[in-house]
């Protein structure tokens, strides 16, 4: 993989939009300023990038990654299994990791995302407290912040190429002072997994209180199970209360509130589901579904009629809830595969989530950016020039084939390009000279 300095682009020539129009796209700085019929806009040759009819889309955003865990499977060699088995494998390995090792894997994973078109990533990073039971003594603060130090380093190194947000993933046994030490490293949001706690609702409240003290947003792993506790409605009502505290004051909190996974929601009956969805919609809580990891981790105990393990996408979207989608884990104990490609996530949404290709792509791009609190992007005047050009004829074609040929712009600058050349041998009948062709059989009388 080669590297060059980011190249500012003032004009994208001959782009294919999702609606079928061929256009030129003018860019000033990091913003799209004009979209006009192909051939009608002009700029200096060195500032122009000819897309040759490639499909031009909003660049994907990854709303839920684990860069600190990514690409660790070959080292850990974990057994295949459910969430509990994955947590056990990861926890055992985490005690051995160094800041440099975490940073190396995270950097590689982030650049793979960028090459595939993703220009913004929200990554959870474990608070490495080292406690497996309440009786275990916590690790030192220095040990607890190893992951945070590594990911802050990577975020700073890649600034200007990919926007990275970090979430402190605090397990139920992580002491508050460890979470606060991780935030002090420069981590942006508070996160956790309250459904794993002995008192899930109390852990939701603890994490929200931590976020309040530091004035940051919250992104929780929420109800990542098929039949365990339900915390999403409690989380949503708590967020509504916080939003309500600013109602009528002319102030805006500015924090983002996000619930990831929400697997349990997909198992509820209609009446209870409607109650929870109403709470989520009232709170304007962003939801992130994570198909590849939840399809892998959930349902091991159900060998017959295995559930998909996804959240209630249709019920949420019908209620106006912003539902984004992410890839979650990539080649670690929680998911042995994954391509770091939003088009893979979109394809799984179509197959397992029963949404259209257009809806699926919006969930990994426009809606993901909204849930992450990022400005709108795409080939529309006034939007940020975070763009993906892909060798495809439509959104459906892109989602179905995930062509590797891609051009990626971040804030109006060319930051990644992958070009593919394919050669296929001609069929024998086409390659053979005419003299060698098989003779035409003589007609046989009836």
C-alpha cells in the first residue's frame, strides 16, 4: 500500500449520482459548492479529478468500531463461540498488550477503513481495569489507560485523513477513577455495557453520571443479548430528562446519545416493543445495529430456528428513530471475519435486516454521520466533501458487488485511491482461428 500527501480537489468531473444523472461537482475547501451537468464546470487541470462515470456517494462513516481489538484473532486464536466466550478470550489476552501493539493494529484497521471509503470512525476502547469478578483487585491506572493512549495516538497521527471519535468502554467492574483517567487521555465519550452488570439499571445511571460530570456524550453497548435484561427504555427516559432540562432555555446540550446493538429489542412482543420504541423516539436516541457481529455472536443456544440477533430495525425506523449501522468487530474474538468495508455491512442489512439497498447505504453513511453528530456530507451543495466514488452503476450494484475500485475524498482532499484492472481469458471458441473451427454438421434427412 503506497502513500502520498492528501491532494486538494476543486472539481470532480463526470460523476454518476445515485439518481442516474451525470454531473460535475465543484468543491471549495472542505465543502461541495456546486453540482451541474457533466462537462459544464471547469477548474485547473491539477485541481480536477475525472471520475469517468463512477458512482459518487456520501462517504461511509463507521459509528461503532473496536480499533483496540481489531486484527487480534491471529494472535489470540480464540475458540468460536458466543459473547461470553469472546469476552473470556479477550480478557485473558488484554493483560498482555502493550500500547505500541494496540496502536499498530488500530492504525492498520483504521487505514483499511479509509481505503474502503470510510472517512469518520467512532471507536470504543476498553478501560483495561483487569477485573473479572468483584473480588479481583483492579489493575493500576497506568495499565487501565493502555488502550486509550494507543488510540489517542492513532487518532492524532491520522488527523486530516480520517475523523476518529473515541468512547471509553467501561465494564461494570471498572472503577470510576479508571474511566476518568481514560477520559483525561483525550477520549471523547463515555460508554459501557450495563446489561452485563449485576444491577444493569444502576450501571446505566453510573455511566450517565460520569458523562454529566465531564460534559461528554454517551454511547452504550445496550442489551446485547436475546433474553437478558432490558435497559434501553431506562436509558432513553434518562436522555429525555437531560434534553428536557434544556427545553425553553435556548440552549442546546450538544452531546450525542447513542445505543449500540439493542439486540433484545428484536425479541420483544408488539406491545412491549411499541412502548420502548416510543421512549427511544421521544429521546431522539441514536441506534446503531451491528449485523455481522450480532449474527455471529447471538443464537448459539438455538440450533433450530436460530434468531438473526439484530435489533427491531423496521419498528424503529417507522417511528422516526435514526438507525445507523456499523461493522463492530473485525477479526477478533468477537468476530473472526470482516472486511472493514461499509458495503459489507450494507449487504448484510439487506440480507438479514430486510431493508432496501438504498436504505442500507444510508444507514452506513448519512444516518451514521447524524448519529455521530457530524455535519452532513455528500454530493450536495453546502455539504461536507466527504465522498466515495466507486466503479458501480447504481447503489444496488455497489452494495451487491462491493467493487474494490474506489476513490475517497475527506474534507475535499483525495486521501485514498484503489484501482483495479481485470483480465479474463477469452473462451476457447472465441480464441480459436476460423480455420480451426469445428465443421458444421451436415443436415440429416428426416
